[in-house]
């Protein structure tokens, strides 16, 4: 193999590796973006549920509940 052919093969290998890495980086970026969207959605849901629990606790009677009739 001549020096030119060897260099050409190395350059081709590097170009293929760079193209593969670009594709992997884009896939990872899409995955991370989807995960952050899900995290944001779940965070909003937790806040909404926390507000509902807080409202339910505020609306609950403040006295101690009497024991159930079977006691």
C-alpha cells in the first residue's frame, strides 16, 4: 500500500467515525430533550397534586375523627 492509499484509508475511516459520532450525539440529544420534557411534565403534575392535597387537608374537619362504629 502506498502512502497516499494509506492516508486515504485513514481519512475515510476518520470520516466514517465522525459521521457515526454525529449521529450518536444527535440521538443522545433527542433522548435528553424528551427526558427533560417528561421531567417538566411530571414536576408540574407533582405540584398540581401537592396543591390538591393541601386543599383537601385545609377543607378537612379540624377535630379528631371519632373511632369507627365497630370499635
